[in-house]
């Protein structure tokens, strides 16, 4: 246990020195359904993301990222309990703007694809089988990161997703607020 803790602290301090020019970051956020859409009433659980900056094109860093957002809702109707769960997987390409006059602020814009997995579970005396549906569609997002230190940053992100399958279409809009770590 002590060796693992020592190793973790050593790696953390080594990354502090390289964080300013880091190409990789991870984020943890709270997803909030906004607007009039299918997940607006679902309390967010967590959104976890990883970003990798591949190309510097002048003041813009272009990279790839992936997020996984989880939202859940429980409803009680009489003696029945209905549990709805949503898992959104979101790979995308993004551009991050580096403005020399305000180095701590980094606006970004992304485009990608979302896979949405929706599960409804009924818990009652005459339980029904789980209902599972998967949809896919275009995802656009924009946001901003603000550096607290060279290593840690706060971020806010707005996601617009249009999911579809056959004749069914579903729009999801999320606001994600969280913290990130560059390494």
C-alpha cells in the first residue's frame, strides 16, 4: 500500500512539470439535461472524458476525445417502481483555441457521433421484462476550460445530440460542469 501511494505521488509530481504543454487530459463532470428533451428530467450521475491533442495548427489544437455520460431516474407509480437509465458514448474530434492574451481560458468546439443506450426496468408484483433501446446520431458540442493551475482546470460544456433509429428521432441537450486534469 505504501509503495502504491509513493508511486502515485511521484507520478503526480512528475506530471505537474509537464502539464502546461500536455497533450492529454481527463475530465469528470456532472451532466444536466436542459431544455425540452427526453433526458431533461433525468438526474445526471457522471460524465467521464478523455482528450488527446494531436495537431497544433497555429492557435488551434486539434484532437480526439471520448466521453461517457450516465443519467438515471426512478419513478414510483402505485406499487410499481420504474427505473430509467441512459448511457451516452460520445467519440468526437475537437478544436481548442489557445489565446495568448488569456492563456488560462481555452474555448473548444467538437463534432462527433453519439451512441445512446436507454434501459427501462419495472419492479412490481407483475414485473415486465426490461426494455432496451439503442440509438445513434450526430453530436455537436462547445465549451470552455479555465486553468486553475498548470495541472487542474474547470470546464463547462454544452452538448447537442440528435439520435435516430428508423423513423424515431430524439434530441438530447446536456450541460456538463466539471473539473479536469492535464498530464
